[in-house]
């Protein structure tokens, strides 16, 4: 089937007719710190594990489903199964993750191309050979031509395929995904948005997170059940708003006596990051009186990185003296500070008076729908032909690029692949332009879009 018809076919097949084929299993392994969980998150498309250096944060998620070009496979991160301290003995990796490795259709051996080959890598390679499984070597942290060249040394272990990537920046991952699909015979994706709209309220201390959650719960009379949070401090509540099921995640946490400001601030960041990992839509709450602060920017940065849909809510609006220009003045100030979240709409709310608090849920539902939206390839290409003609697709060198066709490779977040006549990257201004047109035309409300370009083969 030509690629341009693939996702149309998937869109048209009713879910019941889609074969209940088991998903192929792809298993990530490698020594600690090479970027396994970063790669896992990038490929799964949402932050399912927490990467970083806060001690005490457990990596409880190591299993996800990856969707690409209308097909899916299961991805397992053995780094989530074998703790770092134990993984420095390679035999432990193969013992503790033996089941995942036995069931694997393909192994992704992640190595750190910047550091090069280490004794631990040599030992892991020996173990991998004994499994007899197909192996892709994923040379991570390739962010310069020099490191790309150096990565070639990993061919020495005799595995056929090597993919230079940067899991952090997402470069090289499209090629990797293409090849994973090619070797694993991954089936077409069944349509399956998650049942509940998960909304997390994140923000620094005292912006009014718990007040907002209480205000929403006070307005919503159809509370299904308050359920204990899956993380230690966050509280999840299920509710129904306008006929749609939500889970509201409160990250305000338990207030403990004697907590210093610095501790509370740090905790607010940790809680935000944990919540983002399992959220469809984040409500980034700011204090309208104090205006955006540095800590707000830090939290906004994590929200951006997580790929969730984002609403910005300016709280305590009741305290602001207003005239006809106040809202636009505040919005302009906000956009200056968090330029990078330009797709996130701003809403002025008051947890105290309840002004617009339930409107946040309506907007969250709209963002959620955008997140899971699939645009059929035919429609997408008609739109491209009409509005996104070739002349704008210029490279930095001003050589015209021809976009042959475009397809939506996945949702969550919506990702589009532009097949062009060149291996060179598209100019960022063109990518921006495409993003904005897609967002307007197909109502990708409050949702980040990813645009990937590939030479047509
Ligand atoms: P794991 O122990 O193999 O799961 O590794 P992590 O995913 O936790 O990453 C280890 C460290 O490497 C973290 O500090 C990441 O931010 C960093 N890292 C991961 N991928 C990349 C990458 O592509 N480029 C760079 N420069 N750093 C990365
Ligand atoms: P959290 O730490 O982010 O959960 O913030 P809280 O919900 O505990 O609120 C911090 C303080 O701001 C409390 O004194 C609240 O009463 C107050 N507050 C919260 N929302 C509003 C609001 O919309 N208007 C006003 N005037 N005060 C608010």
C-alpha cells in the first residue's frame, strides 16, 4: 500500500474490524545514563517516566505503546525494570529483564555516542549476541557532526544497523521509527483515545491550585468518586462535566508545617513534572497580581517539554482593578515572559469567586479532542495543495523545496510528516507557518504539533 493511503485506510476501518493482532514488542536496553528513558519518552510521545536528577523519584512507568504512520508497537524500557545500581552488572539486566527480552521482537541497544565504547558496553554486547534477537544499535546524544562520525565505532560489535539519534532533541527518531515498523511487522493502530480527560493543575506555591480545584469541584455536582492519588501527594478526583468524564489532578500536595519556601517551591516543580507524565491537559496556573515569575517559567518549560496540551490560567483576577484594556495588557506581559507557549490560550479566572473556573474544563475538553484528532491524508493533502504551496517552503539556501505529500503519522501529540524532494531540513519559519495553518484550520487547540520532514523515497 502506498504510504499516502495508509492512514486513510486506518481512519476508515471501524474499530471492530481492525484485527486484534498482538503488538510487536520492542525492548530498550543499555547501561545506565545513556538516555534510555529519554528515548522511551520521546518515542511514546508523552512523559511516562520522569527523567532527571531529583533523587527519590521512582521510574514507575516502563511500558508504552508507540504509534507511527498509522501502525503501533509496544515499547519496554528495561531501565524501568532494572535499577541503575544493579544495571552496572550487565548479567543483572539480562536476568531481571529476561522475560521482556525473551518476548522481544527487536532489541534497541542504546549507547552514548559522546562517551564512546565503555567496558560495560562490551559486556552488554556479548550478552545481546547470545539472545539471537534482531538488534538496532541506537547511538544517542548525537548533536554534532563530530559525534556522528565517532558513533561509527559501535559498528565494531557486528550488529547491522546503527541509528545516530538525539533522544533529547528528537533528531533521528523518525528514521528509527520507520525501520522499527519495517522489521517488526507492526499492525495498524486501533482508534482508542483514553476514556477520561486527565487534567492537572500545576503551578508554584500559593498561586491558588487547591483553591481552583476546590472551586471546580464545588461547581460540579456530579462527582463520581474522589480517588486516592497514584502518586504520594497528588490527589485525583473523577468528575463529569457536560457529559464528559474527567480526572482532575491536584498537585498542591499536603501542606506540612515547617516546610520552607525553597522546599515548597522545589516540591511544586517535582509535583508538576510527575503530574505532567500522566496528563492530557495541563492548566498552568499563575498569580495575576504577582505576574509571571522565574519559577512560573521553569514550570512552563517542563509543560512544554512534556508535549501535553496547555491552558494558562491567570488566577486571582478578582483582585485586579480592571478597565477595558486590562486583560490585553496582562496577556501581552504574559506572552513576553513565556514566548515559547504561544499555542496555549490564556484565561482569566478567580478561584475565589468561581469566575470562569468551569470554562477551564470546556477548554480542556476541546484541547483533549485536538490531541487525539486524526486528519485523513486525503483531506490533509487537499489542504496543503490549496494553502501551503511550494514557494514558501524555502531552505536557508533559498533553494525551493517541493512538498510531495503530507501525512499525519500519529496523534498525542499530533505529528505530521512532510515528504519532500530533499534531505535538508525545512526552514524553521516554514515549519512555524505550517504549524500555525494546521492549528487554525483543524482546530488543534492548545496543543503542540510536531512537524517532521523526510525525503520521499
Ligand atoms: P537512562 O539511565 O539510560 O534511562 O538515561 P536517562 O534517559 O535518564 O538520561 C541520562 C542523562 O542523559 C539525563 O541527564 C538526560 O537528560 C541525558 N540525555 C538523554 N538523552 C540525551 C540526548 O539525546 N542528548 C543529551 N545531550 N543528553 C541526553
Ligand atoms: P496553592 O499553594 O497553589 O494550592 O494555593 P492556595 O489554593 O492555597 O491559595 C493560596 C492563597 O491564595 C490562599 O490564601 C487563597 O485563599 C488565595 N487565593 C486563591 N485563589 C484566589 C483567588 O482567585 N482570589 C483571591 N483573592 N485569592 C485567592
